[in-house]
C-alpha cells in the first residue's frame, strides 16, 4: 500500500570553491518536506570513537535539543535554523543532512476476501493453504507500521507493542499495522503462524508519519532484536513509502547488514493512484531489501501496484482478509498487504533453517514465473510461493 519511501576535509592549500564542494550534502524535499526539521547522519566512527560521541559533539556544537537520537545508526533529528544547518554541513563528522518529510500509508476497502491458498498452489482457485508445521517457530517479525492490537485473540499472545514514535500513543488507532501483523503471523490469517510479532508505531490514525520516526523505528529494531529470543532469525515488514529518503535507505540497508530479512512495499502509485516506478520510493528503492508488488486473485497485477526493476516479487495484495483492531477482521488492498505475505514466507523459511542472507533471491528462485498478467516491461514476473505448491 502507499504510505505512505560525502565527506569534508580541510585543504592546506585548496581553493574556497573546493572547500564548499566538500561540505556535507543537504538533501531537500519538495512537497513532502517539513520546514525547519532535519535528519543529520554522521560518518561511521573509527574504532576508537563510538558514533554516539560524534552525535553528542555535533548537537553540542549547534546547541539544539534533538527530537530523536539514532544510537545504532549514528545520527539524530532536530529543528534546525539555516545557520545550524550550515554549521553542521561544515562539521567533518557529518555525512549528510536531509530535510525531514511526511510519509503515508493507505488502504482500499474491499469486500471479497481471499486466503493464503495462493502461496502453496501452482494454480489459481485453490482453497487449501499447505505449510510445514514449524510455521516460523523461533523467529521474530517486526512490524513497522501503525502499531498492533495485541489483544486480538488471533495473535494467541504472541504479539507485543514495543515502541511508539507518535505522540506517546500506544494503540493501533488506524488498523493498518494490525492487519499487516495478522498476515505475517496470526493463527487464522497468517503465513508463519508461530512467529513472534513486535509492533513499532510510526504512523498516526490518518496513516501519516515522518521520515525521522521511520529511521528511529529501524534503529529501535537494531537495538531491540539482539535482546529477544529469536534463534531462527528476524524479519522486518515495512508497508510504507511514497517519499525518497537517503536516511531511510541507509537505515534499511543497516537492517540487512545486521543479518535480518527486510521486505518493503513497492507503493500504490502517485497521488492520483497511477502506478509509478518504485525506484522513486524509500525504502523500496534500496537494493539490499526485498521490494514487493501486489496481485489479484486471478494473478493479474493490481491496478495500483508500482513497477520497475527494483520490484523483486509479487504477492497477493487485493481484498486480503486479516486481523483488525477490536478483535474483528477486515479485507483491504495494497502493496502493503502483499509485503507481509513475503515477510511471513521469509519467517517460515528462516524457521526451516534458511539464512536471511540471500533469502530474497531464494524466494525468487522458487517463485512461479511468468504467470502474472499485466506485468510492465522491465519488471520481474515472479509470484510468491512457499515451496509447497502442487
């Protein structure tokens, strides 16, 4: 679904122009940009200097109070004046400064639900979902979204709401996150029915969030996952996008480099719902993650699904039935609904002993090839499977 998506050195005898060119880049955003709000990312620290020290030094130099500090990623977000921005651009430890921006989620209400059967069948029309009974046991799935209604009975006590970056609101007041979590790992509607689910709230009741909160959520995963009991591995589901962000891309890559599997929505088109190239959205454009498009029940590309060479797989994303806050269910559509199918299948295979490294490529290798109708030229025609297809 749509949601919503360098160095400086002093020259002993260089020209003034050369010095300016080597300042930390300032990445501005257009319509989505938030005036006066910025994300500041530091260069990797040396072995003798921890990244938090560089963050503290940069903050002290401009005398501001950070909104958020990204301890693991090495950066912070804050309200900055034009002078503050220029001072930080001249700081030799700053990698880049990016204007904070607004990201969104969106969903389309549909009435005709369909289940998980397509994942374990080589043809359309199947009514049975076949899977190994391990069902993702020993894995953890992080849902970066609107939160999770952990009281929903279909989660069987396996869901936990661990962090919020939206005004200290600890409920899923939208529904999108609970729906995605249900597709990943609920008892009835989930792919990996024994995985543990951890919700991080990045988006509010209208489906809006900011890039700095998204980065903070990813940083939280890096900090939290090593403390959890996830012997088989970790997956991250990110059903958002719509905006480009270097900071979001870098944070997503850090998740993969940490040994986690990360899936992201390709996006649901432009402001008029017309599909666009997914390479314009973050984190969909990040090459190291698995980017997902959406299909219908009859194996046709969803009319809203973004396209392009960055799309790694397609998965069911139209009229998907899953959990909803208040102990109920709802059927909605979007690449947001396709993405947790892939996150769930990834958890399923991690539970079977696969490694997160190269897992997206493995899913591509076992996908159904060239069965999807309407795939744009230059986009992979690969439909998600769990390896149980007959």
